[in-house]
C-alpha cells in the first residue's frame, strides 16, 4: 500500500540523516532503556506467586501489578514521543531513565500490594517518557545498513527482555540476595539505570528537534489517557468485582472518547496548531495497517508469558527458578530466528517472513494445547513443553524482531518521535489489553478450583485464544502485503 500523499515530504525520511556518531556503545545505552522497560513488564510474571503470598494480594490486584504498568505506559507514550520532539530526545531519554530507576526502587521497597501497584504505575509513566525516545534516536542517529542493524538489535532487545525476564526473575528469587526475594527483581534496575545515566551524555549525541513547535496538546494528552484507561481498567477489575455497572459504563465510553480524540486532533491541525498525533500520520495507510498488525501480535504476547508463568508455578508446582529455566527454551527459539532474520528475509524475497512466523507461532500454541490436554502428569507435560516452547519462541522471533522496522519504514523525520510513541503505545496497550482479556478467560475457566487438572484446562483455554491471535497476525500482515503489491513472502 502506498504512503499517503497528505504527509509532507521532508528533506530526508526517518533515519536517513547522516550518522551522528552514536556508535555501538551509544546503541547499547539506548537499548538498555528499552531492555529495562520490557524486562520490568515480564520479570514480574515469575514473581507473582511470591508477591501474592507475601503481600496477601487478590487476583485482581495481581493483574494490576502487570496490567497497571502496561496501561500507564500505553497512556503516556504518545505524549512522551511528543515531549522528545519538543525538548530533545536525549534529554527526555535521560529524564525518563532517572524516573524509571527511582520508581523501580519504590517498587522494590513497597510494603503492601496497594503501594506496589502505585509504584508500578509511576514506573510505567516513566517508561512512557523513556521508550519512544529510543526508537526516534535510532531512526535519526543511524543510516543505511547501520540503521537496519540497529532496528534489528531493538527488536532482539524486545524479545530477549520478555523471554529472559522469566529466567532472570527466577534466578534472583532463588538466590534471595539479602533476603530480598521478589524485591530484587525491581532493585536490579538501579545499577543498570545509574550506569546508563552516567554514560548517556557521553555516548549519545544531541539530536536536533524536528518538530518546529514547542506547544503541547494537553487536551489530546488527556483524551488518550482517558481512552486507554476506559478500555483496560474495567477488563482488569470488572471480573474480580463481579462486573459492576461502572465497568460497563467505562467500556461504553471508550469508543466515543477515541472518536472525540480523533476529531479534536483534526480540528487542532486545521487551525494550524500542534496536535499530539498529526492526522496526516494516521492517513498513512501502511503505517495504520502496521499498527493493527502490531496490536494483534502484542495482545497475544504478554498474555502468553502471564498464563505460562501461572501454569508452571501454580498448576505444575515449579519453583521460580524451575519456571525460569523452562522459559529459557522460549528464549533460545526466539534468539535463533532473530539472529537469522537477515538470511530469512533474503530467502523470502528481501522482506521478513512475518506472516510465516505468525503461522509457526500459531502451530506452536496449538501443539502446546494438545500437550497440556493429553498429558496430565507433571513430568510428561514439561518434557514435551520444552521443545514446543522453542518452536513458539522461533515464531515470536520471526515476527517481533522485524515488525518494528516494517511499521516505521519510510516515515518522515518530523514524525519520528510521535510515530515511535504511537507504535510503542500500541505495543504496550496490546500487552495490557491481552493480560486483561486472558485474565478473564484463565481465571473464569479456573474458577475456585486449585488442582492441576483445573489449571491445565484454564491454560488450554488460554492457548486456544493465543492460537487465534497468532492467526489474526498472519491474516492482517498478508492482507497488508497484498494491498501494497509488495508480496514479500
């Protein structure tokens, strides 16, 4: 599909500016921010049972530890990208990293579940300021093959942060350093964040402000946040509270809120103002199709790790370390196909085989469902689960690593921050929405039962949902490629 002619063509597309000497160390520092944001979404999965026991948290509160972080990040990402355009991407990256490190300390020291959820929300908001700067800085600081490699490294970082988070969390909880237990999963961020803060001004160049406007669309910012909350909050809390009236009212309000936001953005742009998201950007059909594909993928991403961690620890009675070691198979499969991404792209006509990867992922989910349903015994389930997790990881790697660069390809430089923020928002919104939806399915199927067969049934239902999600990704990507006339696979 061709890009919309409504977007004014800049002197150079996103990322084609001459390399400003960020170098390899600069890229590592940028990606350390991404790694922390992604790691902290997923590392808590393996720590959830420990948190629940120590803090006496309900199932709904437990979901909010995960979904609240993703929701806060999603609600603030577009604003974060806009702030980077306005005040400098390196400056906002460093501010976000500082706030994220401080919020991580608050999470690690939280005395109860309520304060932990509040600290996670603050951590998510800091991540919303930090995350879009990374994509924008990569797009503007590198060019040619260096830019392609940098985006590939970004995709790899996303996947490894998600898959290795389970193993890192399990190792930290098992080590029980200074008796901290699950708290070390958050406190480990402090040395990483502080080191990155020291290095950032030395190895990341100050990138020019391309927006040409220093005004912030406060109304748009509030509408985006309200719309996101209206969708995810009732899905997380509604089931736990028996679907009260407020949960249905919130869901009903989400669509008109998004419609009001779209209309407000159009009017502001028509008056010559600075909308949070330029309507011309959303008129780019290729970008919008990529966003829908991204949403479909991430709705099944975090939710998979969430229910897998619960099944391994509560259904199969594995300890956090054992659960983390099982997750390693997923990371191995992901790493293998991510590293082979360039070779796979060449084999499929120069474009990454995203639809094929989604089909591989769907097959992995379906086979895992057969495994869980067919082997009620602990030993047999885990023995077959490990190679199937490697297959699922391989599918994830074929999709996740190249999806970012595919969605952002060819966008104008003046939209770098906002486009990165919108894409990151869709990723995080998909993660949070997926956890909320699969939580309804998983806990609804589980009910009040706590035996292994009940957990197997709940996990099996979740795998059926995940299979459908992966197939949806394949269909959306195929249709997008067919419409563009670029059939890459």
